[in-house]
C-alpha cells in the first residue's frame, strides 16, 4: 500500500493495531493496559507523550504499573548509570513476563542507538519484543503491528534521519504546560558526549509548524510552553529559509493566550546579543537561562570541544545579568573530566563564585564508549573526583541559598503546578526564574498564575502566602 506521507502511513497502522487490540479486549473481557517509562531529558519526556498518544489511540489504557500488557522503556544513555538502570529493570520485567507470556516489552530511545547495547540485548535479553531508536519513534504503531501479526521479535534502528513527522497523537502529562520540540539532533560533538551519535545531526522544524502547535496547545488550555532542542541557540540554521532562535521566540510570543515561554538547552557558543535583547524586552519569556558551563578551565574547555573559554563564558553571564537583572541562571558542571588538575578544578570553582548560579546540575564524568574522551589518558582517580565533587556541591548549595534569600519578602507571580505531595492543603508552583514555591491553596488553582508573597526562603525553595 502506498501513502502520500509518513503521517498518513502511521495513522493507517494505528487503525490496524486498534482492530487487533479490540479483538484481544473482547477475548479477555477487559481493556489492555500500557505503561511508558521515561529515562533522561525533557526531549525524551516529550517523545514519551507521543508514544503514549499513539498507544492510547490504538486502544491501550495508560497505567503506571509495570505489570501492564505492554511496557515501553524510553531510554537515556548520557551516563553509564542510565544503561545499568535499564538492565536492572529488564531483569525485573523478565519475572513478570514469565507469569504473563502475552506481555509485550519494548525498548526505544538513545540507548538503542548504541550497537553494543543492541548486541547485549540480542544475547542476554531475548524476551524483549520490540527494539527501536530515537530516529523512528513515530513508527511505534507500525512496529507494534508487525509484532502482533508476526509474533516474532522486531528490531528497527536507523543510523540517522532527516524525517520530521508532524500531527501524530500526543497525551500530555499536564493540561496547562507542554514541551514543544523545535529541533532534533546536535552538531556540536563535545568530546565527552554521546548525544550527537545517538540523536543524529541537527534538523529544525519549520517555524510555522511550531507556532501552529503552540496555538493548538493554547486553545486546549496551555499557558506555558517549553521550547526544546539539544542546542536551541542554533535553531533555524538547517532550514531552507534560515531564521534565528530569537526570531522564533518573537513569533511564539505573538500567540494570543500564551503566558509563559521557557526553553532549553542553550549552548554558550551560540548565545547571541539578539537573543538577550529579545528576552529583556519580552513580557512572556521567563527570566531564566540554563547555560551549561561543564568546566571553568579554558584548557579543558578546548579539549572538551566547547568553542568558548572561561572569559567568554563570564562575559555572557555579565551581559545576561545587565540586561535582565532578576534572571535565574542555572548550569551543568562535569567533575573529573580526563586530565583535570587541581588548577583546572579551582578555575571551575572561580566561575561558580563569579557567576553565582541559582542552581547547578553537577555530574561526575562518565566514560561513554565511542566518544573521544573515553580513550583520553589521565583519567582522574575516583577518590580525587569524589573530594572535588563534594567541594563543588557545597559551594553551589551555599550560593543557591544566598540567591534564594534575595527574593524573600517580595510578591511574585507563580504558576501553580500541583498539589503539594508532603503538606496537606498546600500547592506547589514556580516563579518565572524557575524557583519552587509552596503555599496554602486548593487543586482549583492548578494551571493558574497567582501572586504569592514569598514569606520565607528555605535554601532551594520558598514558603509563601497567596495574595488575596
């Protein structure tokens, strides 16, 4: 059968799967359940919303219980621990499948793009039914149909793609906020990072398609969008009619009813004065910037292939704070990169003291096979890395506490996100700068933006009181 486009093809397979699942339901006398478990970044969570949307349209009922009829792990491979976690979970699933041989287990995402992983799965985890990667997530219905009809294992992993498939079903975790992919892949090839190898080359969505998606989301009650890409600052370079990320932000800001715009992740080498200017004058772009540092040592930054040095990075921080004084800046920092000396580490601490981050994600270097850093000499001893990591964490936490204290006693706008999990009668929300606030409130406030008096800074969050 021929199709005019990939979307029509996948809708055809959704319908075919729906017929097969309806027949199974009739035979069992109940709805079939599906559990999608997500590991890793915001991009993966967005992919999982699409995967669950496809499964829901096929007829599966969503559940968090891994005793489901279909369990799909959307995997991450940024650090070795992520891989080990998946193997452990698969061991647990194998016991469940022994009791329910009809259960379908699927694996997709970044980890599946590594040949050695697939080889291990083929050798030691033969009970996995469907294996696919990052490039053909949209093919879930087609792959599932082949599994349901043939009864044999399905493995379909692409080396890369230029395909961007629009208009497939999605089930969002939140009614009031949503991620929106603006691009896929990465061209940076930082020497420690596996992402370009598993996510492929950069490809940007057309701005008109992005704006259309945002408009549809807003018409369905969304007030905040998070624009997603491995490096949003390089958005638009691969388009037939290239445009800058700053221009895209201006287009998204025009959407009526949209109240907040966030984005991640920004690469310092592509952060433009134009973007800072657009953020400074915007009424909707949140006063937040995630700006990964990785290391404060210019020597290591060069080996990491980051394309900026310590001074250039600090200049960007100064520009951001001058243009947007109340901006919240967060970062990523790697400790123990091969060859990191005490002097290199002190340079990192120096940047942390000068940049004064609101928060930082700190990581111990994880060797990823296939990256240049994995074979570099002078891997740092574990005890040295641990001591440095603890020192960094203490400094980051100390500065974060001081930064949080700065807004104590002020009234700020808060988007209410959920009922507080620990304090009955309280809700939890976020400021524009991404800080967390807990205050007394009811579930009817979820999805609304309200004014809150930040009564007390508690280190990394605030206790507040809604202004009536």
